[in-house]
C-alpha cells in the first residue's frame, strides 16, 4: 500500500462566514500547476489529479492539522464537498459548533477578527503510474493521487511534512539488509560521492523492497556512474520510506 504524503498551500482567499446552518468555510486544499518549494525536488499537481479519487466517493474528512482526533467535517456526512475546478481542489464545509470549529472560525478571520491561519493541506498517496519524474529527479508531477483527507493547518508554506526515516535499525529490519552497509551507502549519497556497484545495488534493492508496487529488477551499473540517476534514486528512496 502506498504511504501517505502531505502537502500544504498558503492561499489568500480562505473564506469563513455566517450561514443558516452555521459557519461556512471555503478554500483550496491544492492548487494546480503551482511549483512547490524544494522538497528537495520541485513538485507540481496536474489538473485532473484528484478526479478518479473524487469519483470513488470514499469518505474524506476535513481535519485540524492532519489530526484524525480533531475532525471538522466529512463528505459522507454531507458537511463537506470537494470539487476540482480550473484552479485546484476546492473545499466547501460547514464548521461544527465545537471548540475547534469556533476557534478556527475566529483564527480564519470571522466577524472581522485578524486572520491568523491562511493555509490548507491534503493527505494523499500515489498509485502506481500516478506521478512522473524528470530524468535527474529534480521535478515531479502528480498526475493522479488518492485523496485521504484535507486539513486546515497553521503552517505557512507548501512543504513536505513527512520527513524521510533515517533510522538504520528500522531500515535494516524492514529490508533485511546489513545496517553497516546501508550506513556507508547513505553517507556516500549524502556526500555526493560516486557509489560503488555494491552500494548502488544495495540502495536499488532497498527502494524495490520499500516501494508499494513490484518493480523490475534495477539496472545497477548506470545508477553507479550517472549523477542524474543517483539523484533520482536518492529522491525515490526518501519517498519510499518516509514516516
């Protein structure tokens, strides 16, 4: 199963207002064709990336800071709707009459209060073939994603909120590889050093074992000698075993 990633956007038109059913919220959880901050790669979301996920009618929640213990609305309860338009993923919701709902309404600027929060985020995973990479691993395009949740967040930038797991013990246990060998290969990657054939083969094997879908046997030698392929391998390794 693909592991979940999160992305955050700052938008200037989050809106909260009084409505007959309560406080009404509207904002974009994602914006198409907008280059991310370095993740360290640059990422964009293609128009239509959420289409298949929205048609599946899975229950999607609106959360506070990605916390499943702090729900605000959901598609199944019909307190939230999601749609793709020409700009991105538009979220419309009714905030609940709870402490989180009332506090967020104020922090979002309801009633003329100063706006403190201006960011939204979404949690997603990428099905096989759902993204495209440049040859050097510096650019990624999300073409299809599985949407898990949307969130109102206090972080002011588009960023990758799940850091790569660097625990060698966890990696060694998960992949059955030698921790010392992994340490040497990862240190070489961090330094930008030329990988040996053994190191390139080891990291390629780790990527294959941690990836959500079966992969063809990697070609080791080009990875060992092509700096662009080394960068792409490092990026995919980071995504494969993020927390």
